[in-house]
């Protein structure tokens, strides 16, 4: 029987031969252990990053950040890729509840021209209006206590509408007034104004003063006036309530839903983004947005309401996306919390986390090998 020392020498020779068999030499234990630890740390970091992303995914329901306001004279709101909730093109209108409502509507255009159709209609009444563009105003008034109700329609002429901007200006910030400025990007716009009233003694109560540059013409309404506005040119509307008992002006200091959108005259419309910017005090141009709601891909936001108050616009919206304030994402969605409401998914997540933590622990603190108790 071989002596114990001979047995140990034989085992040492066998181990050495096995380690070099085939011309290959195993990596040192310390090197393979370090690689395993690094790999374990990478896996743990990736898992933590993925789960943090699921908890703080910057896309969710934006309604938590609404309603929001746009201050008169200081801010402007931009809706990109606006459209109708029914899928048609974006447009808006104002229609008085009744012809008896004593609310006057005036319109101001910095750079516009009368449409060819309106020029021909005026010509049929022996009125020769300017063909060239210029500053246009459409001012209304009523005869005595009679009403002069004006309908308004704003429609883009092309399919390349990129954005629409709304703001408020002027100095009439009182309960009986509302103002709105607008500008369209990417396409011309046709604004149609038509004033009507209940005839009294065979005469119209409306008095319309239309001006293009230095040219002026007075009419009694009932003739639609169509005004063509080029892309980017601003125009403004001014409502004046002459009767505090008006049904649509019940609360003097509240935001009024004066506009309806799309061909279906809905209170809602869609947009890809809603951005609110401050107006630069020196240049008058908008600064980078301090509030921006961005829709998720292929799922535009829905503007639920657009209220015109005496000193601010009030907007409410919903939809999937994210909201940024001062360039930083403030709206997040906790996907992991939603998934964990399912018991099976919650159990799988918990088991996976425990298994990962256990594996990483074994890589850094491997179990000690059992000692051979054989004599």
C-alpha cells in the first residue's frame, strides 16, 4: 500500500496534468472571479435602471398638469398639428345663441385682403374695394337698443397647417369684454364675418364699418365678408357685451367657451403639442416654452375646453404623452406599479429580483467549500 506522502504527490501530479491537458492553461482563480464580479455588477445596474425607467417612464396621462392658463399680453399658446376630433381639418367658429343677443364682435387684421368672392359681391352693389392687401378692420355697432349679432368662421385654405397660436392683447380687461388673437402657420386662412339682426321698421339694426387701409365702406350687414390672411399674419377678435343679462355671459368674470371647433362645431379639438411661452418684453417674440405638453406617437392630445376669460385663456386637455416645465419632464407614469397589480406578474418580479440579488451575493461572497472529513 502506498504511503500517504506518495498519495499526495500523485494527486498533485494528476492535478497539474489535468490543468495543462490539451496545451491549454486555466485562468487564475483571481482573474475569473474578478470578471464574474464585474459582470454581476453590470447585470444588477441594468436591472435597477430598467426598473427605475418603468417607475419613472416620461409618458402618461397629461391631464394631471391641466387645466392651465395663458396670461393676457404676457404669454402665447401654440398648438402644433391641430385637427378636428372627428378627423377633419382644424377650424373654429363663433355663433351667437340668438340674433337678439347684444354682443358686438369686431375684427382686426394686420395684413390681409378681401377675397375675390367678396370683391365681386361688393362690385354688384356698385362698391369698388381695394384689391391689394393691407390693414383691415371690421367694426360693428347696433342701432339704439337693437342687437347686431355677428357670426364668425375661420378656415385654413390648404392641407399644410402646421400650427395655430392664440394670445390676448389690448387694454380692455373688464367683465364685458373678451379678446383673442390668432395666427396660423403653414397655410392661408379665410375669415368669414356675417352680421345680422332682427329687422325693425324694415331696416337692419346692424351698422358695419369695413376698412382696407385708407378705404372705408359702411354697410348694414347681412353680406358675408370674407378676408384672406397669409401664413403667419396675426389677426384679432374683440367681443363687447352690451347686455349683462345675456345667456352666454352669465358670470362676468368666468372663462367663456365662445368658440366651437371643426365642422361638427365641437368644444374639443386635437393637437400634437401644446406649448405656452412668455413674450419677450423687448422684441415681442415668444421665448422658449416654459410649459409644453407633448403627445405620444400616433395619439394626439385632446383639448377638452378652450375658455376665453377677461385677462387669460384657460385650457384643459387630456391624452397620453409627457409634460415639460422649464424644459424638464414633470409628468411620469409608474408602469411597474400598474404591472404589480397583477398577482402573477408581481410574484414573477419579486422572484426575479430575489434570484438576481442572491446570485450577485454569491459572486462576491461565495460559499466556503466543505472540508473533507475522511481520515
